[in-house]
């Protein structure tokens, strides 16, 4: 055969990677591994091990320790004991350790890549050229943050002991995503790798020994799901960072609800891959190959839903099928193959079951005529066309090499289809028009959007999802905040629990009222009754009942509506329809907030007089004055709390945009009826959220003053809705409502725990005071970035440049 004929055929021969170094490493450890605790490998306390196998051959690789509750306890104790020494190091000293880890990873890069491929089944080209270089990059990048931490994050401190649980699809890379920022910020770590892929985590443990990392700073416990449960449940763990399925994420949210553990979740996805008719077809198809068949589709952000403009569907499908016919499946250590092995039989069976169900629901299944290995766990690249948007293959994460294709006609329909999922992790947009691309990207409910590219990652750029894809970010400056807490907040005293319904007013309020040297200028009428405030209008409660509001001395001041679940439902509907507020410019939002402050200032004496009946003259006047100042603060922030631009080492810029979370339910603090409302509602409004607020029960009558302010300040109807009642009753409805995107709760510890435990349905973001006392008059504690960070989520939009 001539060279020309070979060039036309392009028939690749095998190019096997030599696994001898990785095999020798396994043999040196006699193919049996204990846990890594306190700087040394230790046998499991109950003596149990399990096998890890090569999914491409089903051959046993090694025996690995099965972690028990006792093993977890030993690792957590080691991490706790190591914490003071690790935190006492200078920033430069910690930076040098991270730098040393990065250098050692580079030195062992080929062995780590082969070991990853043996344990995971992914093609060696991906392990060698993508995973391991990114692992080193994360440690280099975070070595820099360790050096700069005290300068860039003043007033913050490490969470403490961090429990980390990682998945099997990117075993060593996920370890780097978790451990590097945790160490850079001064935490110590107990990490549990996935049951299927523990080997590179154990190889990393050995690297920790090589660089003389202080004992106990990093601990690695292997095992199955029960080991992870023990880590999540451990009372001496300060934070849990989890990457994995949405179902397990819900279980972790529930398990940690009654603790003060900080939580970040990076969960599943069903990412849209949107191709417009003006896109470069060849580039888009190559991007699609990376988007869905990279790592056999076992990627949480895989572009598993193809949305094609209807006018190009037929030629595009033909081009995709032609490209699928050139994909090569085979032994993962062969450098010429594209499709490796599926991680385990249970996953392979799940993929087949979902594909069969999709076909039963009307999809057309097409697979290329390419040879598949007869040994091992393999699934062919698969295209499902004619998929209905409600089909299981369009809604559920398959986590395999399966693409579900649908069409759209207009950009607005593309956005609607793209957002028609419970997830919100990533998306791709392909169009030669940057105007179209960015317009679509801004409307997608996804934490990462790639424009004319796909599956680009870097340590400098945050990664994480919206909605049921979890919350929190990994990478970049925003990723560091997941491992830090404001010092004042972490060390704040507990708020003393007291009944939410005030029959006997708190002693401090009685004393404050007694301190008033002069009576208020006038007394409210006994029959004063206020209404709810929903959709910009005063509304009577559905229940037809009211609750009494009494002064500090027990006098009846008036009655407030007793809101119920139907009132919350109406408020949520109004908030969802108030699209003008999130779409308004930051300048316009600032203007409205300034009007609020102006109108509150004009009614200062009147409102303070009424409020003083409950909290005393001194506190009432202070609340009004501080509230005016606080509204000014958030009016100032409205057009200044901006995103940034990351500069990854590619021909890309990444736009990190601060976006409102959506609709937020807020249980306002009880102790400062006016100031507590302003301090929690204003940051949410400033960045474009809509709000359902439950004001302090001790003085629900403040609602009348608030809705008069809103009605006279050009605030769009539905942007703020106020439902009075008993907070502990309304909390359940707010927490369980699937159309509420986030829940803020400022109350005692049991109430905060209830807020978290009831919010797992749609995995809404929950921000609480953890039952801690916040001084609402202290600007360092009760305003600014800490609240704005919880009112926003960052969308990273990757935009390539150049030819």
C-alpha cells in the first residue's frame, strides 16, 4: 500500500503505553494499601479490604482498605491535632509546601497518568495530556494564593478540619480541586476517594511523604459509601466538600443540617450543547466529540443534550454520524484510541437501561459500526435523535457516551429548552456571532458557559453549578471562599433560643423600653391592623386570622395577618413574575434603593415612634438611623459589586459574572424588627433578586411602614413581598417550595437546622446565622460582601479569541 493510500485510509495501528513503572509501584506496595493517617500508611482497624480492578480487563489491580467509623475517627483526630501547627506556619511556608507538591506531581506525571488509566479506564491521552497537567496546575496556582492569603482575605480564617469526598471520573484531578485550596487557606484534610478509583489518591499520599508535609495535614481514607457517611457524620469535621451525584448530595445536605458544618456540593448535570445555524460546523462537531465522548461521557458537565437550530439539523446529524464512525474504542493504554472503558458493571447496566427507556419513549438510536473490545466494560458512542424534551434521556443524567438530540427554531426557544432541566452545571453555545453567543450565555441557568469551545478548565476559573447541580465553586478566587469564614462569624456566640411567638417580651426589650425618658409623641390605635404585601399590593391573609402584636409592657398595639402556605404561594408567584427587577440595570436598582432611603428618612420620627413601643426609644431611633445608612450602603454596592475577568493559560478570557440567585425566601432576625429586615432584604435586592420576606414576629406591624416605603419608591411590583405570621410555620413552606431558589434564615440554632433539613427538595442554597448572634448595628458583621456573596452566584463564560 502506498503512502498516499495510507494517508487516505488513515488506519492507525496500536500505540500502547508501557505500564511497567505503574505496575512496579503497585508491586512495591505488594498490591495492598492501608489508609494514610497522620503521615503514615496504616492497616484498617477492622482488617477489612476490597479489590480495585481495571475496568478494561476486569483484572484485579490491588487490595485497598475498607474504612470504618474508627478509621475516620483516627483520621479526623490526626487532622485536628495537625491544625494548630499548620495554621501557625507563615503564608510563605504553606506556599512552599504546595509548590513542592506541584513539583513532585510533575516528576511522577507519567506514572500517575498510567495508574489513573489502569484504575479508571479512561484513555491514556486524556490522563497524560489533560488530567495530570491540570493537577499540577492547581497546586501551583494555590501555592500563589497561600502566599497572598493574608493580604487578599483579611478578616477571614480557615474552616478547620475539612472532610472531602470525590468521584471516580477524574480521581486525581478532583483530589487536586479539593486539597489544594483547602491547604492554601490553612485547613487540614480528611479525603475519601471513590471506591472504584482509590489508587492515585494513595499515590498522592506517598507524595505528601516525599515533600515532608507535616503529619496529619492530609489524611486519606479509602472505602465505600459507608465510609463517606461516617466522614459526613463526624462531629469534629468543620466543612464537607462533595463532588458526586445529586442524590447523594441531598443525603449529605440532610445529614449535615443539624450541624454547623459548612457545605459545598458539585453535583450532576444535563448540559445543553447549543449549535446555531451560523456556527462553524467542523469546529462544533469536534467540540461535541470532546463534550460528550470525552472520558466516555462520564463527566458531570458533559454536553449530553444537543440542541440544533432546525434549519441545520439534517446536515449536522450527517456530519456527526460521519465523525462518530471515525472514533476508536479499545484498550485505554493505547494512545490511538478515543473511547475507553466504563468504570463498572453497575454503571454500564444503567447506561443501557436508560438508552432502552429513551427508545421506548420514541427516540431513534444510532451507533457507529466500529469494533468494540470483547473483553472489559465498554459502551459504544450513541446518538439518540427525535428526543422529546420530557424524555428520560433529556432529563436524567446518563453519565455515559450517549447524546440526546433535539431541535429549536428561535434563540428564545433554545434558551427555554436549555433551561428545561433541574440541573444547571454547564452549557456550550456555538455561533460565529459573539452578540448571539453572549446574549444566549447570559440567559442560561448554568454556572459555566463555553462559547465556541467545550470542556476547558483551569485552576484560575471557578467551576460549579446552579439549581440541583449544587452550590459553591471550585477554583479561582471564588473557590477559596468555600474554605474560609469571616473570623467574627466563626467565633460569634450562640444566639440564646427563645420562643418565636412573644407572650412575655425578652427582658432586654423591657429594660430598653423602661429607659425611654419620654413617651412617644402619639400612641397607635388599638385596632390598628396591617395587611400582607404581595405583588405590590396590600393583601388580606388567606387564613382570615391575625396575630396580636404587643408593646414591651404588654399593651396591645395592633394585629398582623397570620400568613399561611397559600399566601407564600401567591408571594412566590408574584416574585417569579417580577422579571423587570432582575433585568433592570444596576444603576436603576441603585436609584430605587436611594429612593427607599430618602423616603425612610422623611418618615424617621413616625416609624421610630411606633417601633419604640416594642424595643424602646433608644433602640428604635438607632434602628431607623442605621437602616437609612444600610440602604445607602447597598444602593452604593448595587452598581459596584461586579464580576471579574480570569486569564487562563489559553487563548481565552473567562468572564466571571455575578448573577442574582433568583427568588429568595428570608426569615428576618427577630431582635431588630426594622434593621433586621433592611439588613437582609436589601443585599438580596441590590443584586437583582426578588424576595419573599417574613418580618420579625415581635413587631410584625413594621410591615405597614415598609410597604408604604416600597409603594412610594418605584420598586416594581413583586420584587419584594412580605408575609407576616409565625416564622416557624412559614419556614416549612418556604423551605419546601421548589420555586424558591435560596432560603435565608436568621434565628436560633434549632430553627436554622430546620431550614437546612427541609430545603433538600430542590437543593436550594441556604444561608443562616448558624444560630449565632449577629450584631445588626455593627457594619463589620451585618453588611457588605459577606451578604452579597450569598445573594449571588458566579457564572464563568469562556470566550476564545484568535484564529
